[in-house]
C-alpha cells in the first residue's frame, strides 16, 4: 500500500515538473516572438476568423496540389528532383544504416532533450501553446500582426497534418521499432504508420510560418528551424521513424508553411501608411 502511495506521489511530482517546464518554455518562446513583433499599431486589417479565412483553406489545398505544375522554375524542379533522388537512396540503401547508427549512439542528455523538448514540440504542445498565447496577445493588445501569424500557423498545422494522416494510412509503412526491422515493408495494414513523420511535419509547418513572418529578426528563423530539425532527428533517435519519413515530413511542412504565407489566399490587406517627418 505504502509503495503505491509513493509511486503516485512520484508520478504527480514528475507531471508537475513537466508542466512547469512546458510553461517556462512556452513563456520564453512567446517572449522572444513578441519582442520580434512590430508595434501594436498594425496596418494589417481583417485578421479574424471569417468566411474569407475559412475559404482560404480550400484555396490553399488547391495551390498545394497544383504546386508541381504551375509557374515552372529551375528551383522548383531541382527541389523535386533532389527529393526524388534522396528518397530513392534513403529507402534503397541508407534508411536502415541511418537507423542503426542512431540506435548505437544513445546518451542520457539526448534522451532528456528528445523527451522534454523535441517530442513535445513535434506533438504540437509547445507550438500550439505559443499560437494560443500569440493570438490572445493580439486580441488583448489589438495587435493584428499577432492574430495574423497565429491564424496562419494554425492553418498550416491543420493542412499539413491532414496530408500526413492520409499518407500514413495509404502507405502503411512498418515502423523501425517493429521487429524484424525492415525499411522496405509497405502496405502492412493497421498500426504501420511510419510514412511520413507527423511530428516533423508539425514542427516544420509551424516553424516555417514563424520564420517567414519574422524573417527580419535573424534569430527567429534560426530558433524555429533548429527546433524543427531537432524534432526530425529525435524521431529517428527514438526509433519511431526512418530517415526518409523525416525528410518527407520536413519538406511537406516547409512547403505548406511557405505557401500559406506567400499565396495569401486569405486576402489579408495592408493599409499603406503616410509617414510625415
């Protein structure tokens, strides 16, 4: 009986410790982002959930499907070719080697970083908390930029994860931790949802929005993409995904985040300011 009480108390202490850690990380992250913002006298209008915002989801899906075929450019097709070549090499030769390497190099510090930093970031706990706080700040202090960024990040997250879930169940790729481990097993049915990494997709879809919207402040893209990259690496370190799963998730999240910001299907308007000196 006494042992059970001690176990329960230990679990409560661990839960409270993790909760405090989450709150601290969220507050620090929000503080950095708010510092990077323009003043609250924003020239952006119509940063609200309305028919234009809802309708922009459908337009964004259209743009994502059309992306490989419209506005041909060397950069775009080089990216597609690089992805195709990388996927071929990873799946055919390197997925299992990379996975084996990651499992041979385990350290307590990396275990903690993966568990308390990168896993919560990829699962959405940190970035979604940041989105809620940024939006709340925008409402309270009437900062339209904050609301715009929060709503773009939410949209990027939802769209990216819808693609992830479809791919997971369509591909049915075996997870690396399922023995015998085999990177070439696809169409394995229920429970085999390795391709592609949802955590990595989440991380990059939100990080890209922050990086694009605050690119004038150098450290924001650096921190955002560092956290997203760490999340992808941690999925291999935790033996949850193959390298090709992580690469695809990163590319998916990045492209969707870029399109959401760049295409502006929401129709956000900016009023030109007259500055008198």
